[in-house]
């Protein structure tokens, strides 16, 4: 068996024996690198970052509270919380959407957060 055939066999065996969530996370992480984004796990507080991933959840603020929209973007390595202040709803921001976001990273309650990030909704890969 040559080097290429062994690598192909190992990749095929890994896909057959690995958990679907692990494979999905690996694919997301590879897509992020191909899109020129940073991995969320490698981003630090205060950095200007670009993150590419899929929205896991979207939470709308209650009507009687200050307007805010909160979503979790997962890039295959770690989740980043996106918070849009002054917005209750943004068309297209829904779970399962693939997005590229850009902003200055902050830490809130031990979680990585981007406030009012610039965003682009992308086609699923």
C-alpha cells in the first residue's frame, strides 16, 4: 500500500468510526480556514477577529426588556456569542445559518462575545 492509499484508507476508516458531531465540527473548522477566518479557540480578548461558522441558537430579548438579539456561532472549535444591542430581530439570523462575522472580541461570564458584529450570511458549504 502506497502513502496515498494508506492516507485515503485512514480517512475513510475515521469517517466510518467517528461520531457525526465530531466530523461536523472538523468540517466546520476546515471551512473556516478556507474562508480565511480565525479559529474561535485561538482568538483572544481585545483582538479584531473574523469568525466563520454555523448558528447553533438564537435568543430574542423579552418585549419588556432592553432590545437585544443573542446568538451562538460555532466554528468547529468553540462557540462565540454574538449580541446585537438595540435589535429584537434581524431577518435571516436563525439557527442553522452559516455566517461570517467580524468584530472586537470580548469576554463576558467566561464566554467569548462579539457585540454588534458586522455579519454576512453565507451559503451552506
